[in-house]
C-alpha cells in the first residue's frame, strides 16, 4: 500500500513539474559571435532570464562556429522562431550595423514576415562593439529590422548604472547593453556590463511572461527536438565518440548547400579498431564491430556539422561502405547492414538511404572498413 501511495505521489509531483514548466516563458537568446564577446553577454542575458524562475532561456547561434567556446552550441533555424515567447538578439557591431551573419539569418525570415508570424513577439537586443563607435547606430539598425516584423521592442532603459565603473568606458545604452571588446586592458564584458546584461534579461523575461499566450501560436515542437534527440541516444545506449581529428590537409566534413559529406574509418580511442583484411587478420564479427565504430564516427562528425543539434538532419541520403576483403568475398552487404541499421535506429525514417557497398584490396591506415556518407540538413 505504501509503495502504491508513493507511486501516485511521484506521478502527482511529475505532473506538477510539467505544469510549472509549461507556465514558464520560453525565450530564445539568438546570437552571432565572432570571438566569443557576444556569447559572454548572452550568458549574462540568459542568467537574468532565468533568475526569477519564470522563464527558460535557450542560447543558439545563427550559424555554426569553430570557435572553441561556440562550436558546441546548437544552431537555430528560421522556422523555430515562432515557438518562443520572446527572442533576445545578440550580434557584434559591424561598421555601425548588425553583423553579416545575423543579417544573413534575418534575410531568411521573409516567409515569417509574409505570414505575420512574429507579430506581437517581444524582442530585445544586445551587441558586442569594438571601440564603441557606432553602437547606437547598430542597435537602431537591429530595431529597424525587428520592427518590420511587428515585434514588440523592449528597450533596456536606464538600469544598472550605479554598478558601473565611471573611470573606464562602458557599453551601456538605453536600447540595449553593449560591450566594447577591443579595449584589451580591461576585462570585457566588465563587471558593470555583465550586471546590466543580467538586468536586461531579467526585465525582458517579465515582459515575455506578461505577453505569453496573447497571440496565436503554431503547434510546433522544434524547441524540444534537440533535447529529445539526446534522450533518444541515451535511451538506446548510443554513446557518440569525440570527432576524429584529420590526419592530413582535409576537414572531417564539408557542407555544400544543404548537403554534408563525411568520410570515416574505424578509429576508436585514437587507434584503428580490428585492423586488417577480412579472412586474414580479422573475421566477420570483428569487421562488423569496426563498421559500427565507423558509423558512430560518422554520426559524431555529423553532429558537429549541424552545430550539435541532430534534429536538423533532414535525411541520410547515401551511405557507401568499402571493406578490406579478399577477391572472392561476396557478403559485403551483410557487413554494411550494421551501418544502415544504426542510421535508422538513430534517425528513424530519415535514416533510410541509398547505398553502395564494395570490397577493396586495401584501405588507408589498415582499417577493415571505410564509410562515405551524405546527409541533407537544414
């Protein structure tokens, strides 16, 4: 009886938690960052957003970055913008304007503008400046772009000035916080700039929560897709390895348009797993194990290619398996099924693909298998 009561209590608590989470405002902190300065402000904005436990921030990039502090951040899609109760936009200042990366992303929102999809959505802006010259012009340019969508523009006003060190230049403006990143003799963002950014996020969360559910929403779940994908991997006990480093003058992947091209061998923990020729140094089971390790490498590289969000994968287009076999071997398809099954296990119907499989007299680094993969992504 006690166990039954405990079971129902846990269910009740879970339902209460879900209800509380649904009541919170979902706020996207959407940034373009060159050297991490805008990201530093974004973290303070996010800190303020969640400070009163009434909103949840999601920091995402407008484009993938190889910067060490940015490369693991997810990349936003244009379609998901309508899923949020508010959007905080952050960008470097480019010659008194928003950055090229942010401008290119906003240029893709024409369909949202046509459908009035962002009308009534609260927006606020923040920027990382160089010398500080032109920051107000850049912030106003940001506002102009968002005003075209009919977004509710939330200024920062005069707040946090008592915490500013008046002896050094600061990036405070009434339109939104900025940080003058080029002043190398002072830590940037400064303590005062970070404080203002946090206050801006805190104030913006209140506005977003107040306006939550005041406009019609599309019933999409893009915000949750990234989280659910990681949960799928966890449930299936699929652990992705670190992205293998290139051994020559090439990249782990190349993206051309919406296609990502990847080649991988059976590298595991820095060594080739089960090296050699099938039927000579290794048997079929060992090659199948190597094939799985190779496909995990492919998916790991793919995850990096989409900015850490496998939910952006639209289709596994083609897999090509090359196996180190003797001339009379004919069961290549059985070996390649390991990779194909893993693709479908991870991506479902999106993992179903065209396929080619053949044998080779040798494979680089004595790997028993090499996989070439093509994926379509958002």
